[in-house]
């Protein structure tokens, strides 16, 4: 039923500069997440407070948060936690985890995107197994963790350069894969476009691809897969 025009909509927290969707958790199982890029520190704080007021029992997340905004959130909101590698902030308790997502990254330069994916997975209710620095330039490193790949309910595979890692992982396991191209690489990598096209054209089946550097989108998808793999 639509809300009468002369009454405030309880599904929205109207902050003046933003209309926060505080009903999203009821519709989708996950509350709205703050995309911090382009927002002032005070705007990030205000949106996080509105979400925390609606969902005090579980963590809310802000991604792509500037260092200045991170400092402001920590000073303004008790219990706020910063992940400096992911460039993200959480407020509130993490939910009980169901299922496991392995976040697999090719190289150390991919760490910020992998960290964003891993934090997103945890905030969205799944366990995380971080597997780092297993790029295709040293395949023995990847082969050495095949048991961890098989143990996961979903994989997030993060790689830049030529973007080959998801295809290799997809040839080793039948676990669902979310591939994340990163903007890491020299000139002809075109800011991640080369990796994106390689992942989209992978001959290994079962790979879903998100946008360049979108660890958040990959994390949400993988967490939902993992959560549904475990009975309540």
C-alpha cells in the first residue's frame, strides 16, 4: 500500500541531501550500503547513523570512504570499525555467518579490491577465507590451495593484468565463481578493461563477472550464494 502524500514514508529516512532506503533489509535481507565516494564526511556519518538507528542489531557498511571521512565516522559513532586496506567502515555487530566464501586474489596489488570483497562478504553474513598472492605467474601457489577452493560455497576471484586467474580457477573446481577485474596493470591493460574482457570471454563455465574494481558487488553476490547453501 502506498503511503499517503501528507505523511512521511517510514521506509525512507529523509536527510535532506539523501533519502535513505531503511526498508531494504526487509525486502532483500540486506540493509542499504553507503557508497562513500563523492560524499562529505558529515554526509557519510549521517547516513550511517540513519541505517544504524533502523538496524542496531547488525552491521552497516560504507565503502570507498576517504581517510577524512573515516576519521569523522570513528570520532562521531561509537564502535565504528575501519578497514584501511578496503577503504571501508562498518558500524554495529557483524551477523552470524552461514557458509563460506573464499576470496582469491592474484597479487598484492589487488589487495584493496579483495579486502573490499572480503569485508562485504562478512557484513552480508558469510564466513571468509582469504587466499592471497596466487596469480598465474606461479601456478604451484594456486595448486597448493585447491582443498580450500573446494571447501568454499562460493569463490570471489580478483585479478588485474591479463585477468587469467578466474579461468584457471574455473578449470580446477566446480564451485561458483564471481570474477573481479581490477585496474592493476601497465598501459595496455586499459585500467582493467583488458582483464574485464578476458573474464567475460572465459572458456571456463560457471563464472560470473562484475565491473572493474567492484569488490563490493562481488561480495554481496557471493555472500548470498554462501548463505543459501547452509540450512537455517
